[in-house]
C-alpha cells in the first residue's frame, strides 16, 4: 500500500516527517510504517472517559505489534450526568458536532494518517466518533472504556434518589450510596445512551465482537483494546473502510438490535445523523417498521432490574444478535474482516435469565415507538419498554411550561399533581437551543402517579415512565406543542402509536394565527450558531 504521508510532495513530506520526528515519532517508523491516529476523548471529568488514557496505551501496543506507528491526539467529551438539570445540558448535543469536526480537522487536515482508532465512551461522544469515521472514511475501529460494576441493584439506586427528593437522607448519604452503584471509572451501568451506542457499534460492525460491555478496569477490557490496535492494522492492509462496513443493511441490523434490547431513544437522532454522513437515507418510519416486528429480548435497567454487566456475563451483544439471526442481514461486513453471520457462528447462547429467545421474549414488540397525531404530525418518540402498563393508555390535563426550569419550579411548589400531562416546550434543537435532555424531570415525577411528560426536548436512555419526547415540529418552529394551553386534554394510546390534543381543528387554527414565537435573549457563540443551522430531531439534529 502507498501510505498517506508518501503521497505528499517530496519537500512537504520531508518537512512533515521532521515535525512528527520532533514530537517523538521515530524517523525509521516514518520511513516505512503506516501512521495510525488515535482519536481519544480521555479526560478527568467524565467517568466513562477516565480509563481511556490507560486503554490508549494498550491500543498502541497492538498497533506496534502489528507493524504500525500510533500517534495520539485528544478531543472533548462532556458528561451528561454532570450537565443534567441546568443550562449546561444545552451544550451536550451540539458538542457531538464539535467532536466530529475536530477529528476531521486533525485527521484530514494533517493528511498523514492511514487509519484511525476512535476512543470514546458516552452519550454524544460515540455518535460523534462514528460520524467522523463515516465522514473521513479511513480504515477505523471504535474502542470504549466499558461499564462500571454496580454493587447494588438498579432499583436500590433509584430509591436512594427518591429518598433524597423526599428529604429522608442527606446529600452526603446520597453521594456515598450512589457510589455503590457507580463504583468507579467506567460507563454508567444502565442501558442509557452510552451503553446503547456502544452496543450498536457491534451491530454496525465497527467494534470487536463483545467489545461494548466488557466491564471497565478489567484485564479483558485491556486485552480488547490491544486487539483493536492489531485489528485496525488488518483493516489498513486490506483497505476496508467504514463505508464498506456501515451499509444500509448494517443500519437495519442495528435498528433491530436497538429494538431487541429496548435501547435509548437518542439512537433515533444519532443513527439518522450517521446515515446522512454515509450518504444514506434513514427515517423514523424505518425505525417504526422494524420495531413493530422485533420482540424485546432483554430487561436491562430502565426496562428491568439488571445492569449491562449482567448482560455481558449472560453472553453479551453477540448472544443477543445470535437470537436475532433469522431477521438480520448476516452478510454485513465487520472490522474483523468477517461477516456478522460468521461471527454469530461461534457466538454463545445467552443465559435465559437475561437474554430471552424470539419464541419467549420479554415482550412481543414495540420496545421503542414513533407516535403520531395532531400534537406530533411529524412524530414523537417513546421508550415503550420502560412505560408501566397502567399508563400506556392515558388521558391527562395539560400543565404547560416554556422551559425545564419552569417545570422544576412548579415541582418544588408542589403544583404538579396526579393526572397532569406535563408539557415542557421550547427545548428542541432550535428552541433550546441544543435540545436538552430532561432526565431529571422524569425522575422527579416518578413519585406522582399517572403523570406524563411530553416535550420537544430529549430524554436520557435511563428515563422511564410515560415520557414522550422529540416532538416534531418543535415549538420554536410553530409546531402544535406551541399551541397547547393550560387545561387542555391530551390523549395517548401506545397500542395505536397515537398522541392527540383534544382541541378542535378550528380552535387550533385560531391559536395558530395568534401564535408568536417565544422571545429569549439571543444566544451568542456556539449555541447561537447551532440554533441558526440545526435541522429537526427527525433528521438527526444535523447541521445544515
């Protein structure tokens, strides 16, 4: 193969080698070895990323063993858990684009790399890395840090939070109790967006089989990182690129896996964005078609009371995919150079306490649903697998808030009561701007029976209850959610994928004529640019 650095004009090639040598890359390596970028999002803020510094050293060992020369650089990575519940959450989704752009700038801008190892762990970071892999299209592989162990059950962690909200324990007791659930660095142990997107890297073919859920801080996690370094060199040798791996068939496999594990709703903005980078079309109706026929095979928190580490030891994602084999495109290529079907030939059978069969699923279908109706003509999303049976058909009275902060204030004043349909609007991609995740809102209403949250904002993968979000069109675009008034009746029927505002079309038209967009102080910097260029949630909240 002709290396990227060898394609440079001779004088520039010599100068580029001199700069790299001055940074510590050996001259001999620069003369003969493929240069492999390690795009690492390590930092000391995000628990899921703290282990990546050590894992990068393992990746480097694998690259060196296979005859390559690793060169590491960093990008940013926010922790959604820290950004929750305040205005900082508006930066989380936009920073997905920063990650993609920054990696593109480093890899394409320098112009000397032959392959890339993408290292990230959490909610927007793995999607940002996948988008970069698709855009740059050099031989690539994804590596994550893996989930941390939990010493207590998920329901015990949830009860700790509820006890704090009821004033029964102190802040210190909540922190110390939570550290028995988040026991150390690593991805949060539930099936939130972070672990969902890691798992989907396996079905996309961009990660080593079983690589997503190996627990953090274990020897097996380190061995997997080292093997990823060796594997990227094989991809470089064979010139296998992400465009050859992340095909339409691989995306359909990935939606099938997402449905079967009852994964995070955020995948329905991240996968369309990835498809756009690949030059493919992926619509919410594509998700709906697959989810309505795919049974749910696991009950990992928030869908049940087991963690992703339990899922790993039950056989992991390969065992889930093995159960799904009859409905997968088994000839889809993976980073191993094998098809997904060849990988599944040697995959283990799952432990049936955790991974159910297609014949005996946790539930028949609709782990994730797209709802339509006059309140969401372009669609809204709900994680049905995490919705209690008693609120899957719901009629409530609208209590309307023009921001997450207003909703919090009402909760503190005990103004939210049983039977409320809580409308939180102007939190969409443009209206937020940034499309905040309203996980804390879903947590605080768990103690209030028969309530629903309906929003043009997002939810955490860990959110449960009747939480309906991502409404399109959003309020800032004049969508029907902007026209809801206090006291309106709202009906939801998940069996019919239906959400309806019980107001006549004539009344809605009158409100539409009188509607004026909510005026907020104009955002400067990143959020201002984001608001001016972002697309709808249905299109993946990509930048136009």
